[in-house]
C-alpha cells in the first residue's frame, strides 16, 4: 500500500519531488546504491560492507534515497532490505506490452491477407 | 482471431497464431517483400522494403515514414532460414545501406511454422536480448508518454523484434 503510494508519486512527480530525486542522485555512492538495488534487493549491511564508510553513513544515504522515493526499505527479521521503487520491471513489462501489441497487429494483418481470394497481392 | 496464445518470458514473449492457409502460403508472407510490405507496418505507417535478400548471409533494408514524413530506415539480418518452417532475424535501426545505426541494440525474432491439418500454426518469439537491453531502451525514454500510439511506437522501436 505504502509502496503503491510512492510509485504514484514517482509517476507524477511535483517540482519538489524532482528536486529530491536529483539531490538524491547527485551523490556517487547513492547512484551506486540505486544501481545495485535495481539489480536486486539489497541488505543494508551488505551495502555497508561495499563502501569505505560507516554503517551509519550508508544508512543515511539509504534514508536520503528513501525520502526521494527512489527506493523503499522493509524489514525481514533483523535485516533491512532495500528495493527499487522506480519499477524497472514494470517498465520492461510495459515495453513488452507495446511490442506484443505490435506483433498482434501484424498477425491480424497477415490473416487478412491470407483470407483474400487466391491471386490477390501474391 | 488468429492469435491463440501468448507466453511471457523475462525479457520477451512467444505468440502463437493459427491461420487457415497452408505452410507454404504463410511462408510467402515472409519471403515475398511485396507481401511483407502489406503487413509489417501498422496502418498509416507502411514499410517499404528496398532490399530483401531472404538468404543467409543476407539482409533486408526498409524504411517507414516518420511523424513529419521523413524516412526512418531499419534493417534485417538473416540469422537462419529453413524454408518453409523457420526463420531467425536480427532487426533494428539502420542507415540506408542497412548498417546498424542509432543507439539501440538490434533485437532478434524467431518465426516457426508448422502444419496443422490444412492450416498453419505460427509461433513468433520476440523481445529484448536481456533485461539490461530493455532498461537501456527505457533509459533512452523510447516509450515514454507520447509514443504510446502504436504507429509511433512501431517507428521508434524499429520493429524492436
């Protein structure tokens, strides 16, 4: 539910939202975190191990990204997991929807040609 | 409706269709560029095939009209042809000589034809080579907002496969 609200926000961002997104992405570490999170959900402590900075500093970066609406954090037991909100999988699916519609159109047109009396268009 | 089913994969799909025509007849829709031109582009955006080798190695070069009447060139490269049952093609934006052009990677599609009684079952497998490729296209904004219109999407995707 909460995630959905954030998705909606990203779909129609206000100027303030856009500012927050740009600020969030203005930092190289945060961009790297987003890249990793888009690949797969990340554990905050695993993320912390990757950077030459304290756990608290990494957590702070994640918090900035969370406020920007780019990532969402959830708890699983003692772990904190970070996942993307900019739903790349959803984007890819929409892209495939378009591509599939294209091919369905083609197939319909093929059927129309095949349905013509012999000789026409051949 | 000729389409009887679609199956989704991570980065693509397989569409199955059935036609009330023999395999050899359906194959002609692919082999004959004049027939191909009648169905490849959506209504209002006909493709003009200026070259169609239909052989391996071989290529096709075609263009489709853009929004302001410009000619958007694209190409096919034949990966394999096994008449009249299978065809594998790489497809993407090209220059007028059929050389890949633009920022987008080419995509592969596979066509299979199989006789069912007196008719034909056709399977088309298409999509993106990888989720990364899909993301690349997304990051280029190729399908955002205004390009949702099918005709436009067709031109911009260069038949993405």
